[in-house]
C-alpha cells in the first residue's frame, strides 16, 4: 500500500510538470498559429487557449497530453483517497478530482475554433462539455480538499486549496489573465498535495 501511495504521489508530481512543459513549448512553437485563432497572451489569453494548441501543426502533442495528464490526475486522486481514507471530505474531494481527470481525458476530442463560422461539430461539443465538467469538479474538489487538509491540521495546504478554488471562479467567468494565475496555482497545488501524500504514513 505504501508503494501505491508513493506511485500516486509521483503521478501528482509528474503530471503538472508534463502539462506545463507541453503548454509552454507548444505556445512558443505555435505562437503564430494561435494568433490566427484570435488568441493573444495578454489581451485574449483564454481565446482558444490551451485547447486550440491541439489544432496547430504540433497539435498531436496536445491531443496526447490531455489524456496522459488526465490519467495521471486520476491515479493521483485515487492515491489521495487512500491517504484520506478516514476523512469523509477527503474521500469526496478525491472522487471529484478523479472525475476531473476523466473529463480532462475527453479534452482529446478537438475543440472548434471560436472564430469559425462552421456549425459545431460532435467532437467540439464533447470537448466543451468535458471542459465544463472539468471546471465544476475541480472547483468542488479544491473546496473539499481545503476542509480535508484542515481536518489533518495542514492549514497551509488547506488555505492553498481554498485560494486556488477562489482563483478558479473569475478565471472561468471573467476569463482574462487571471486564468494564468489559476492554472499556475492548480499545478502548484498538485505538487503540494503530492508532497503531503509522500509524507503520509
């Protein structure tokens, strides 16, 4: 069981690093292409980003990264559930995080470009639905993890969970540059939670 927890923690550490690496690399390599979709890193940071990266010349990398990172998130969530086996909030939060991981896998279905006049495609609708599920489950999961970590006396991680959840609301409603802060906070949260899992008995 200890090995399982350590393996899950490694998934929690590696997943964010892989996802961040793919985002940064593809955003640089496909910069010109993303501009044609209406994306601008400062004035329109969430316009078809990051999903639009899957539509560019190196899109197969982003398409593969979504399910790869999603599965790593699922396994990480299962490890957290085992680590919080005596805490109801932790169990609930872990299940929600696993659902978010499954939703992330479905983002492999390509999005429809926002500036396209063509009718929505089936794969675009699946992508949009998965994104909505991902947002809802992540928000609820982070809020619940705040209570779970608080019950363990891990106040720093608990507050970090709530702050990350709070950043998520404007990033999905108002969008804008705050989305970068939320994304960075969530990836950092995964690293912090993974470290806590590694240190658990």
